[in-house]
């Protein structure tokens, strides 16, 4: 058995210090309760999430690289984790647990004696200093009580020449406090030595850099300004006390009152002065990051909520100018939450309000020109459903982040034919949390959200052309039949929820683009997977039809293999609203309402030949409906079997169901940890509600809730069926089923699978190898390649 992570998709959490670009070239970022490690240069010009790290039990707020293989993170679960990584993931993890509330900022450095000094700040108004020795002996060396203050950001550094440790913190009093490590009666302790004043709002970003023998501290604030502070070491002979008893600097015969002289320790002084004030952003500046190249040239990167990032460069002493400005991304409603330089300084990265990443690379021929880079994104809310295109050409997912996303392979045109997966389209950006999706054909789908309407969509000409090129489809009969009649694109009118078709692209002189830039469609020709700003604005699909009939929010959808019939259900607390509605997808008319449940139907599945429709419900029963005229694909269905209190194996909510590829079996799974396989016994004279259907095998997992179940699209060579089960804990188990026996083939733990509830599983059709897609409440969409050998 061998499991390979083919694709992982997840967004960055919506916090200001949630992503960092490490010296190894990898980006680590908080993704729900996990940390995702991303290689932005995977196979040269692609990108891929290599692995995820799971230890936190609540949202990860902050991630910081300490060197090439050490990482520290903090989360809402009031713990920080010190990670030691290798090429495959976490080699070891050490939990720092003293805070009483969520940790929002962390940092660390390695002392000259080989001991790690780590700093963590939390919402409990404390800052903790930790020492981690070589033997992994951890101790909390100091706790700083901020009284009513709240630490927003902190940074640790060493003052050049003196080896004096400095800590800079920003709190909700709009100042930056400098702390120095001083000798006390028992041990070294950090003591406050100075407050840097000048900002008029909270300081959200801090960063130190060495500038010769001095330190530069950059602070960015919600007042839209960036301030640069120079900190220089001073010897005892360079300072004296003035009349007020304060220290001042001596240079020749002059006293420089612009510098503030601080005594850091008994024989350690430093001079602090404001070097420059930078103004270029029109919104809160959430992050600053220094970079120094091989020629000792300094650059400062700032990221703002105004949707831009600026690279600043010095032109003379104390004077800094804007060198490069990137961003102003369309469709991005709230701008950037942070930004970082790549280790070589030739690339910059930002993460946005919606959790998407933006990377720009410097052109070697034109250093002032920066171009976008291929990147991985993902959902920033619970992913509640997914569905493969009928031939496995792409995967579609829907989420509580109010988007529908299309994931597909990118086959690069080079000799290697390297395949990486990316988000190629965002067909629906909605005003309601999404709940369910069903594919009707290659270029048509239906979706359900937390509203009473089923909405259906069809692809655009622009998408099909780009999709064919990026995924290198050799044959696409479905696209050929539609291409000439499809609109070029789609856009959303202001204050609207429905995607409208765009057949004629307006001229650039039109005022529509100027008045509504985020809603304006621009046709694009893609050579690589689209960027985040393109996905949000230019990959919508037009809405075909709205289907009315349900009394409450949509909950489940499914369609027949030929796409001629669609079934939908909604949330329900009685039999009337628990009815299943069947739709004719050619006319969009209701075909039938099927009764059989008392509470919400949680999942629906047509058998492969569409003879049967299976439904499972919160009322702890399953129902089976059979088509009355087998030769007529739109023939009405009738209830032919169901479980009741006497013959139902499940005693809790049935969460999931699926059919085997040959229609011989179906599986149901429930909250009490049971997965049951059912089949039709033709020789049975059963007169009960089961009508000849019987449970042939039951798997029971103690202390688990099985929330997702699916069959593979084929049997193994030994004729064994393959099933995957997803748990509420996030674990995924893959079993083979043969001769009424279950055999566990592989287990995917939280690092490989999910760390919150698995919502849906589905094997990819049309593939020789077994490829399994999963999604969950942890915002993750994953695809695995599974190699099984039959016993």
C-alpha cells in the first residue's frame, strides 16, 4: 500500500502574521487549525503544498520561520508549537503551554550558547519568554504582565557589537516598547527601557534588520504610516548625563539631543532616533519585512489593506523612496493582511483577506518590472461538498466561504509533461454559504446554498478555451458541441446574486469598467493557471436557471450519470419539507416529489444505471426508490424499500451513502460509527419494508462517527471492492470488501488527511490508478493517489 498526496488546496487564515517565507524557500502558513507548507517553486514554475502540520486544536494565528528547519506557531488554543522539520514533515514538535488565551504573535532566536530563546504573546495580556536547550528541556524563563495592554506584535534581536538582547513589542496604546535583557539578583530578565512614540493608531507590524553596526526597526501602523527607527550601540565614553539626568550622546564638542540614549545594562548603552517616516499607502499597513542582499543593500516591503504592496529603497541617508508598487488586484474586497520577501529578495508574497496568495517575481532584464507567479490557493471556510466531472477531467468543490471552485491538472508543455493541480475557475461567487454541488455534464452543474433555490450554471467560451489549453485535453466532444453558442464570459451586476452572461465585451472606453471594476468581465488567454485576482473576476460561469420548490435551505444534490435528472433536498423538521424533488434538466420542470423521510435528507445517490435513487436521513433510516419504466430515463420513481425501527441497523443519524460501480451494493454510514453494506437478495421472500434488501456486512468503529463513505469506480484484480470512510475526527480509512469481509488497507491520519470532520469523499472516475478526493470542515480539499495490492 502506498499513498501519495497529489493535491492539497487550502487558504491562509485571516490574521496578520499568519504566513512566513523561510530561508529554505518554503512558505509556511496557518490553514484552519493546521500549518500548510508550500513550495512556490515546485518543479520550477509551479507550486504545491508539500504537507500539513497538525497539533493545534483551534485556529492557527501566527507562523514564524526561525531557520531552515525550525518553525514556531501560535493559535487560539493558547499553545505555541516549536517544530523541527525535515523533507516529509514534522520530525518533532514541542508544545509551549502557559498562556490562558489565544496566542497572536511569536518569535525566536538562537543564543550563542546553543539555547533557543522563544517569545510568545497572547490575548491574556502576557508575554512569555521560553528557553529551549539542546536536550529539548523547555522552561518558561519569564512572564511579562501587560496589565490591560494587548500585545499585537513582537520581535527579538541582538544588538550588534554588544550581544545585548532586545525585544520590541507593540501594544494597543499606539506605541512600540523596547525591552532589554538585564542581570537581576537571580537570572537575566527583560526590562522595559524605552517607548517609541509617534504612531497615531495601533502598530501592526515590526521587523529588525542589521545596517552595518546599527539596527533598523521598521514599524507599520493602522495610521497608514511606516516609521524607521535607528538603534546604535554606544560605549560608556560616548554618553553623559544632561541637566535633567537623562543620557545624551557626545560627538566632538556637540551634544545631539535628537538621539535618545538608553542604558540597556550596566555597561551597555544605545542611541535611538527616528530615521524616517514613510507614507505611500492609503489604508492600514498590516506588515513590514526587511531584506538585505549580497551587496548589503536594504529593501523594505510593506503590505496594506489598500490592496497594494510597496518595496522601499534608500536614496540617501534617512531618505527612503518607493521603488516598486504592486497589487491593486481586481475583485479583492479587503486587501492584504501581510507580505514577505523571498530569501533571495527576487520575489515578494502577500496573503489577502480571502486567504489567497499573490506572488510577484522580479524580471532579470527589467529590475523594476515584476510579474505574477503561479500559486496555490483554496477555500477559507468549511468545504461541504465536492463532485468529480463524469470522466474525471476536474474536481468541483463548494464551501461556506460562499464560492464554488474548479480544480484541474496543469500539464506543462515541456518535455517532462509535469502535472500539478491548481484552481482553474471560480464559477460561482455567491452571497450565501454553499452547501451542495452536482455535475450535470462536463460544462454544466447545479449548486445549492443556504437559500431555498437550486441554481444551475454553464461554462463560458473563454473558460473552455483556457481549460483545454492548460489541461491539454486531446478530445473534448462536449466542448465542441457547445463552443459556438456559449457566451464569452459572465459578470455579477451590482447588488445582484445571479451571474449574467456576457456575449459582447464592451470597449475599453466604456464607463462600466471604471464604475464597477470588480464586476467587469475581461476575456483572458491563459498560458498558466490563473492568479487569485483573475479567479475572482474573470472565471465566473453564467447562471442558466433557478429552481424553486423547497421551503427551507438546500442540503443535498445528486444527478444521474447522463445528467438528465437532478434530485434535491432541503433542511426539514417534518415529512412535508423532507420530500425529495426530481427535476428534468432539459426543461427545468419538476418531475416528481418523493416522500419517505421525516427529517432532513443528508445525502442522495442515484445508482450507476439510474434505476434506483438512494437517500439517507437524520431520521436514522434509508429509503430506496425505483424507476417504474426502465426504458424511460424520465420515468417516475416509487418507494420500494426502506428501513424502520425493527430492521434498521443504524441507531443514530445516517450521514452518507454511495453505490458500488456495478450497482450491486450500496453503503450507508452513521454517527454511531457503523458502515453497512446492503444488497438485493433475489431469492428472498421478505415481506418487510426492506423488500428483499439485506445488510450483508457491518463494520463498527468504536468512538468514531463516520461522516463520509464512497466506493471506488472499479474493483481490484481480485474482484475486491474498494471503499473509503471519512471520520468526524478527520481520519480517512480505505478498505477492501470481498466475500462479505472488510479488510483495512490503509489509514490516513490527521497530518495526511483532515484535522476536522470529513464532509465528502469521492473516487476519481476514468483512471487506471485509484485517486480519492476529500474535503472537510478544516477548509481542505485533497486528492490522493492510492496504490493497493489485493491479498
